[in-house]
């Protein structure tokens, strides 16, 4: 019954994630710019509030009880590493120009991004990673490999399917390629939680990636996040290059998290050893 109710919560959360932006988009007048952007972004805190309310009513569970301990150091490290890596691959691709948008419009867009994108990413991580793990695994980090594999595949497949509606997905040369890219992205974020035994790294990477696209550099003709970035790249989209950048991010981010968690465990062991000897 626990799995049934949690899966029901996941379906409700997914419905909220689709329905709330649609309603906000219809109700708020559209201008194709920041008003459109705001109407989409404001839906995420609304969706998250609905999920939090449902959790509290169903079992008096708070979001922070499910999410766990916040590690600000790890969040900062992954955030900076992601921004640097995204910058390296973006400049390697070339054809970067200043946006032709008005400076005040770019500033307003950046404010919206910094205010709402962390909430957007937390909402998606909560639904696709945390809830799936809580629903399908007896213990998020100690369950059997087959259970983990099923949860990972199901979560990543739904995550990828919903992202196929993005304008970025249409840049790939086939639906299979775009699905594979987003499936790999979802699986990567899912695996990060096991390496860390927490959700800080996945949230930080997701947030940094989306903020980089919305605030710093976007691709011309791609407006899934309808923001006004500072720079625009006009280079032709290369699917192989996109996969290469994603794989590089996976390797580097996982290496950072492994090194960080190892160092953290050593510090804890050293502290416990000193307490025993004192």
C-alpha cells in the first residue's frame, strides 16, 4: 500500500507539473518575452507548494524530512564546476554573440531566472529522483541492484519523454537521439544520488546547467526556457558534440562527488577516532 500511495503521489506531482504551467500560461497575458517566462517559472513554486501540502495532509511529512541534510559546500563545488565546464564547451563550439535584446529585458530575465530556476530544478529533482526512490526502493541507498535499475529506468524514461516537447529536443536528428540524450541526463542525476547518498549534487548540477542556459548563453532558435540571456550562440547544432559535453559532465561531476564524499568520510572517521581517544 505504501508503494501504491507513493506512486499515486508521483502521478499527481507529474500532473501538477504539466497542468499548473499550462493554466498559468493561459491566464497571464503573453508577450513572447519576460511575461511569458514569468508565467512558466511561477508555476514551479505553485506545484511544489501543492506537493508539500499533499504530503503534509497525507502523512504529516515535510519536504525537508524527505530531502535530508543540505550540504552547502558540495552544492557550491558542483555549481562552480558545472558553470566552468559549460563555458568551456560553449566557447569551443564558437559563434557566440551578445544578445540583441534590450539590457533591462536581459536584467529582468536574469532576476526571474535566479528567483525561480532553483525552485524549478528542486521540483523536478523531487519528483523524478526523490519520489521515485522513496516509492520503489525500501531504502534509497541500500536496496538491491535490480530494484535500483528498475527505478532508474522508469524515472529516466518519464523524464526523457516529457523533455521531448522541448525545442532543444527538436534540434537532434531523430527522436531516438533526443530521447537517449535526456534519458542519459536523467540516469546521470539518478546515479549521482547514490554516489553522494544524498540529493545535493544532482540539484546543484541541474540548477547550474539551467541557469547557464537562461542567464549566460542560449542557443538561437531554442526557447524551451524563454529567457533573455546575455550571449547567444548561432553555431549549427551538433548532436555528437552535445553527447560529448554531457558525457564529460558525467565523468567530471561523478569524480568530484566521489572525491568529496571520500574526504568527508575520512574527516568523520578522524573526528570519531579523536573522540574515542579523548
